[in-house]
C-alpha cells in the first residue's frame, strides 16, 4: 500500500499544515510580521505549475489565521526552484535569465507581488518592516551553494548580490538595524555523522563574513531557513516587537519531513 502523506520523504498531511499554523497563531496571534525561511515546495518531482499552486496554498493558510494584512517576508529555498538547487541563467551582474528568471518573475507576480522588483529579478531584496528603524535584507543563497546547478563558482559575485549587500549595509543610517534573511547558511552542513560539508563555496562565504565584519553593528540578526540557523548579535533593537519565523519547509499540502522535523519560532526582541 502506498501512503501519500506523513512518512519519510513525503509531504505531511493537510491537517498537519493547518494544525501547525493554528498552533503558531495561538502562541503568537499578533506578530508584527512573518518571515518565511524558504522551501515552500517539497523536494524533487514538483513541476513549476504545481510549485506555484503550493506556494499560494501556504500563503492562503497564513492569511486564514493572521489575516490578509499580515506582512509576510520570504526567501527562496532550494526546493522552490524547479528542479531543486537548479537556477538556469545566473549571471555575473543583473537579473537571472532564461528559465530561472522566468520562474522567479512568476513567483514574484503570482505569490509575493508586494515585494520589491529585485525579488523577481534575482531573488533578493531590501524592505522596511512595520517596526521603525528595522529592515530586512533577504538574500538568494542558492547560487552560493556547493549543490547549485549549473555551478556558479566561476562567477566572482553571482548577480552582484554580495556587492549589493555591502552597499545596502553601508547606506544604513546610525540607529537603524537589519535582519539578514536567507535559506542556506554559509556554514558547515551536517547531513549525518559521516557526511559533513561546506554549504557555500568558500570564496562566497569569505566575502559574506568580511561584509558582516565590516558592518557588524548594523546586522542585528541572521536567520537561515534550511538549517533553521538563527544568530542574534549582542546589539539590541530600539523597541519591543514580536515576529514569527516559519522554518524548514512549509510546503503544500503540508511541510515535508525529508530531512528533519520542521517548526516555527516566535521571535521577541526588547530594549
């Protein structure tokens, strides 16, 4: 007998997705915003049409509990590209071209039309939050990944994204803070006790950490959805607020359990 849901490598049941969102809502009914850590689509066999449908269903579920006006800020995960980890058309400078660019534009227009146009261009963007003096810098980490296909290692800075990150942080005024939101972190990836590897090509992670060191007082937090990796600096926000981070794979009809359990976190900051 073949089970479609709730076993290793498959999506969880639709009931589980709604219970997942419901319990997050009961714990945090009035967040200032919601961060989506990527992988809204399950692994491997999803085609683009189905992928967009599932993304919309996840957003529909979020709006069911928190209302249409809730601010939702996402990043693209490796499984949100079809096929996974594959972005055709990554260039040294400018928008992603070809099929990869077409997919990003479709996601931007159909699922997240409220985001800046740079999201539909190359998958990264800067946006203010409902909190004064707090912004989100969302980066597209997939081209930096050692698993990205076709490999982007020959590019010094895919889509000039790291230069963009540096310029964005440079322009942040005194007293303003940012959260850097991504999917795959620039760290070691522990698949199991026998398989440990770097997540990004080394030259990209070195550039990233160099930028963070240069602007360390501005980057209050780094949040990466793939590993559910949350790092908070010692710098405190200027006000109290609450947000929700929805982590590893809230795919439709429900989160998959391919690698590990998934979860959500209520995020509180105080002066």
